C-alpha cells in the first residue's frame, strides 16, 4: 500500500526544483519538461499545479517579494530614523542570506524581474521604498548613492557564487557590518 504525496509537498518540491534549474539555466533556459524530468514526474503533473512557466516563476519569487514588502512596511513604522535604517538593513541582509539563490536571480535574470514587476510594487517601487528609508526625506545625491550602493552591494555579495562557501551566519555578520559602515552606522562592540 502506498501513500499519495500531498499536493502541497509536490508543489513545494516543484518550486524548489524550478529555482535550482532557474539558477543553473536561467528562467528562459528552463522548460516545463526540464522541471518535470528533474522531479521525476510527467509534464501533466507540473501543469496540475501551474499552467505556465510564468506562474511558476511568480510563485518562486513570491516568498522573497512578500518578505521584502513586510520589511519595508515594518521599517517605515519605526519612529526614529536610525531605527528605520537598522531594521531595514538587518532585515534586508536576513532576506538576502535566506534567499541567496533567488537574490542572485533577482539581479541577473529578466524572467524573475518580470515576475517582480507583476507584484504590487514592482522592482522600481521596491527600490524606491528601500532607498527612501535608507536615504531619508529629501536626500541629497550622496545619500541616494550611498543607499543604492549599500542595497546593491548587499544583494550582489549575498547572491554571489564567489561567496557560496560562507555559512549563513558568517555571511550575515559580514554583510551587516559592511552595510552599517556604508550607512554610517558602525556596530558598537
């Protein structure tokens, strides 16, 4: 007697497999058949969960997008500007470390970028919200550039295959340290 695998477990495995294949081949270079083959299921089984690769891509990106949205809202609620920066930077680093592969795709794959554009804020909206918190109200050019360098640097380093050997805690500590220094908020020891 065999027990059927729950649909949610299959969906979760499908998304994990899709993310791995997207990282290896890009969204455009990954077919539904490749996903099915890697899972050991038929293409029809993939279609049971998702009608298109675009739906799979959106579902792969959704956890990171949802977390980023919550992060922006929670950081903006902080009363003090320093607390806003600290919460946003710490949360952003945590998100980057937790979703390393997805973050690498965010910065390099047009297929993932299309999925982000379908979210409530879109890539430009998220970027503007993050920079507004880090750079503050009425920022000058230097504040905007600093915020952009901090965000982009954290995301690129966190998703870089060159740092893949670092364990999560080491990567988190280093990214927070660099981000805080860039934002003029070195951690007190």
